[in-house]
C-alpha cells in the first residue's frame, strides 16, 4: 500500500509540473476579451480589443473581463482534473475530501 501511495505521489508531482507549462484560453464578447490561464490555475494574460473600450459603458467591459476570466478558470480546472485524474487512480473511492 505504501509503495502505491509513493507511486501516486510521483505521478501527481509529474502531472503538476506538466500543468505549469500548459495554458488554456477563453474569450468573451465574440473575441473582444481573451484570457489565458495556466494549468496551475493562474491568469497569465488578458487581451482587450480596443473596440471593447467604450468610455460611456465601462460596465460592459467589466462584464466581458469577468466572463472571460471565469471561463478560463473553468477550463483550467478541467485541464487539471484531466491531468491529475489518472494520477489519483482509485483514491476517489476512499472518500477523501477534494478527490
């Protein structure tokens, strides 16, 4: 059992290292706002098309940024789960929180 846990830890560590280099992108407003997030769940970049900047409607730009960031974080979480899922093996059946 201890050997299996150590092997899982090694696999998880390897998967986490690989995730740091992977990125996901999300857009909002038909591409007016693009957010890039890492597989580690960090926002790496936000690009805003100048056409999205309307001084008379800052709320629209705020909403677009929030929508794109939330989608990028969801995509990052899905990437994390897809990479770490195999490394977790059968732990999900043990009733451990967060697994």
